[in-house]
């Protein structure tokens, strides 16, 4: 069994009503739903939400909403793993089911990436599989900036290290995590038990601010992802 669980709460703070706000003519969450459908890998697509409007939009775009997420799992501090574990408690897939936590704010996600990550999982990867991108410059040379405008090295020991001598660092693309149901139920820390796929940094936007939103819109118009073509 292959299951998609899309966690989409209604109380987003940095971008109010982010999951239903129109993006390129569709509610934001609809892009994730279309991507999941066009990947062709899921037996079922479920949205975990505490919000009636999100649930209605999810059903309109072909997802199931078989339960309501409790308020205790829908606040600003709730991590992802307990939300997916709650969904699995309700849905009861077998431990070997391939379960994808697909975030709702991913309008640039290519369905082919979901297929590629699933192939890694089904090829024998343990724990989770998710996409990352490289930081554009070495994080070891990062600066910390104070309110008065002054700055200092975050890692002073690397202030004089040549950038080409520092290993690359990567960040979570914030798009999805594939894992077996057993891994989700065990509550494993995702980043400590994972295989990763590397994406080009220009293709990744974690949409948390208005600036992020505007950047994602420009990228969407410049690079129409594969998810925008083909039948629903």
C-alpha cells in the first residue's frame, strides 16, 4: 500500500490562511493534491486538517478527509511525526505500507521526484527519504548579526578557512518525507534516519513569508513544473 498524508492546519500565522490562499489560480493545497495524483503512485490521498474549509477544498480536488485532526495536534509547535502517526492510527495501514507526508505548500514540486524518492525507499532504504538542496555558500562561514547592525562569525574557527576547503552543507527542501508506516509509528527523528535526494537550490522555496510567496510565484511562472501539465 502507498499512502499520501497531507498535513494542512488552518491556523498558519506567518501567512494567514496559507493553505487555501490562491496561488496561480488554485488554492495552495490544490497544487500538492494535483502533484500527488499525477505522480501515479498513491493508492489513497488523505488530508489531515482541523479546518472545515481546507477539508472541503481537499475533497473537491479528490482527496479523502476521513477524520478531523484534534486541536492538540494543530498548534504552532506540533511536530510533523505525531501528526502523521495520528493519521496512521485512524487509517490503520500495515507496517510495511509506504507513507508519504506531503506538505501542502509545494507548488513547484515535480511528481517525478515523488516517484524517484519512492524508488529509493522501496529499493531498501531504511527510515525516511526526502529531498534536500545545498546551501549556496558554506554555512561554516556564516555571520550572526546583532540588532545594532554589528556582526560576528558563527564559527570563528573557520573565519580564515578557504570556502573550497569546507564540506558542503544541505538543507531540508521542506516538500515531503517518504517512510514506512512502522518508521512513522516508531516516532523516529526524520533527519537522523534518512536517505536524501539532492535538488538544485533554485528549484526550492520553503514558503513561510510574503517574500517567499512572491519568489515562488515568479519561479512558477518562469518554470512551469511538470505538475501543471496533463489531466487531473
